[in-house]
C-alpha cells in the first residue's frame, strides 16, 4: 500500500544496501538518457526561440529555407517531445520501477544503451529531415515515415524490463501508485504510437479522419505518457521528501483509473464543427471536460499529502520543482476543459491557445516534475552532490517565469485571435490585422523561451559535471537556503528522505 511507503524499514542497513545495489544496476542507462535528453532540451528551446521570432518577424533570416516557421515549429516540438520528453521520462520510469519493485536491472544494460543511441540518431535524422523540408505535415509525427519503427523498438527495449520488474516485485509493502502510472505509460505509448502511425502511414484515403487521428495521438501522448510519468514521479517524491504517506489510497486509485478510462477518448475536440462524425467530436469534447475529475482528485491528494510540510518546498530542490509542477497539472486540466467544450472551444479553435495548453502540460507539469526527479536521482547514481545552489535556484525561477509567460500570452493571443475569427464583420477582410494583433504576445513568447534556454544551458553544464563525477563531495544533499542569508542544511529533511 502507498501508506506504507513512508514507514521505516525493519532493517534500515539492509534496505540501504539494497537501494544502493538497485541504483548501481540502473546507473548507466538512466544517466545516459538524462544526459542526452538534456542536450535535446537545450536544442528544443533554442528552436522554440527561433520559431517564436519567425512567427512575428518572418523576414528574419528569410534567405535560409530551414528557417521558415513551417519547419522551425515542428522541429522545435519534435525535439522537445522525442528528444527531451520521452527520453527523460524513460530514465525516471526505469529508476522508479526498479526502486519500487525492489528489483535490480540484472541484464540488458548494453542493449538499453544501444537502443538509446539509436533513439538519438533517429531523432537527429528526423529533426534534420523536418528542417530540410521532409515534413509529413502530421502533427507530432512530422519525422519521416521510416523513423517510427525504430523509435518503437527502442522504446520497447526499455519498457520490457520495467514490465518484468513489476511482475517479479517482492516489496512487502506492495506498490506505490507511482508504479501503476509507470506501468501504464509502458503500455499506453506503444498502443498510441502503433495505432497512429499504422493508420496515418499505412491506410491511404483517410481524408479528414486522418487529421482527427493525428489530433487523437497528440492528446493521447499528453494524457497517457507525459501525465502518467509526471503524476507517478509526484506520487513517489512528495511522500519521500515530506516523510508523510499519501493522504488517500482510495483517491489515488480513483485518479488513476479515471485517467485510464477517459484519456483515450479525447483528441477529436480539436475540430469542433469540422468534417468529422459528430459523435466522435462530442465524445472527445465531453471527456475533455470530465477529465477535470481525475485532475482534481490528484491535485487534492497531493495537497493533503503536503499539509504541514510546505516549508520543505523552500529547501528541497526536488520538492520545489515537483510542487510547482503539481500546480501546473490542474492548470492544464482547466485549460483543456475550456478548449474542449462547445461554448468556449469554438472561439479558441485553431488559435494560439492550443500551443499554450501543450506547453503547460509538457513543460509546466511534466518537465518540472522530471527536473525534480533528476535533482534527486542523479546524486544517488553519480556518487556526488550538486555543485551550485544558485544554478538550481536560477533554473527553477527561469523555468517557472518562462513557462508561465508562454502559457498566459498564448491564451491571451488565442482569446484575441478567436474573437477576431468569430467576428462576423471581418468575413471579407484581410487576415493580416489578426496576425498583427498577436504580435506583442509572440514577442513575449520569444523572450520567455530565451529565458528558459539560458537556464537550460546551465542545467546541462551542471548535469554534465555530475555525470562526470565532478560534483560536490559530501554526505549532505545540496539544499536551497530558505532565505538569502541562510545556509542550506539537511536538518529540515525528514529522516529517510535522502536514501
């Protein structure tokens, strides 16, 4: 049970040795995934800056075909999703499953490294193909058709050992909810990826239905991979750092099964009033609103779990990132509900608001939770502590302000754009004034991505030093001072949270 996860083990020394053995067994694959994903994170944010600039200044470097918005934007998103998101998510999933199942990774480490190498080569080829004009025009599947079988096989190389760990687990207290979410992501991603690629690449003549399937894949990837990994990490690290059990085991179960039951029905609401079967759009629209229930359940459970321990957010890097990531989760749920219902969704259709929803889910929620997990996991694998409190703090604040700015400006731009689209008096007017009205928001988006890029440069350097074993030597973790004049100590962290 989850409530047992915060209880001390009967033999602390044996449990510490067991955890150390598990960490050693997954060290190579996890650190390799984290390091490569950090490179892709930096690349994706640089592409995000350039895409934002091209959206309001198309004449910028217009002599270079690769610098058009139609190439930069999908390259930016594919690098963010496949280069950073899925790779970093696999690293967190592998470590979480090993820890919660009590199983060492006894074989297949070399195969995992090889799969990670092929994953990165394939994503590199795919992103460069997009920039060179090889865009398939399928949202989040813009990479050439030949890339998807390679990516699928590489993912399965990592997913299969995690499924085996789950099946062979012997932890006496059972599984945390985080294990359910990790296992779900192991199955849901291949299902989404195979279904979307087979339908869109192997079944010709789908017409408008192909656009609906593409949107279903995008929504499914957000809700059935990125959300499970982020929620799973939060359910593990919040009790771990606070020293308190998950507030309600029943709420945790309810949140998981409602997400599993509802998330696969969404996606078609992207085309409200479009040339698709009305029942598909209606069902997706309804489930997009109903997803507020599991989102609210998870948010309530996290809030109840941290009651009385909010002061730890000031000193624990892991808890600070995950706490704010958990705040972005209900924000993403509310935005999805607004975009999904017919009253407001029609006005925001095909607007910048959808980009804001994607960013708040991938970067605001998922990435913040993964950052928190990385700040906890890497010292245990690298054998040293993070060097700089200032770099961690700057990484956090630049990320929060940057993501917040992108989301707010995208929503405001979407509202204005939607209002212009629905204005009957503009039916015979040029679209150019609508584009120019969104210009200030797009400038703010470019500045926000630039701030995030700056923080990710130092995050990558910090991580590289840790992986190289050049971190700070010591037995105390790198904590954040509560005030500028304070010195970080480990006294505020509950016993056992550093294990």
